[in-house]
């Protein structure tokens, strides 16, 4: 029986910059680049893809317009087995951390980081 899968497609300003962030800072693996620069990324069972925001028509609901921040109202949660290593790698990369490694009163340990386009990511320990 096949399990449902989720792939989140992020529309970005510059695919190379975003690909560098996800592969160098967060250890995603990039697949082969497709038409128009479409780039699949994976980290275990997590699948993201990058696509060019400029390829979208002006009236597309996900098009990020001038002055808007991508991903507003969405928090992308990435659960990893070795959270400390993910945090250390992100810090060593020099990329700004928007929320340091913290254990919250509700028992979740995580850190927060914002990608080059403004997508808000929370990395937490696998349950």
C-alpha cells in the first residue's frame, strides 16, 4: 500500500541561491534540475521543490509580488533525528538563526531559520 506523500513547492527569486541554502545550510540533497530551473530537494522523507517565482503569471495565487514576503502565514516544520547537529551546521554556515535552539514548556526542542526568500522554517527533533 502506498503512503500519501507531501511535496512543498517553493516559488523563489533565485533558484541557485535557494538551492545553496537548502543544500549547504540544511543538508537537503538536490535532484536533477528540470524545465525552467525546477529543482527537487529531499532530506529523508521530506520533499521540497524550488521553482522560479518570475515564471508565474501575475494573477497566480502563490506569486510573490514586489514588497511581499514569501510564505507569509506558513511555518514549515522539518523534523530531524539529530537536531543538535542540524543546529550546529546551520550556525557554522553563518546563516542567521531567527530562533536559537530552545526547549519549550510544551516539551518540543527546536530552532527557527528563515530561507533567502522569507520562508519560515522550524527544525525540531523527530518525535
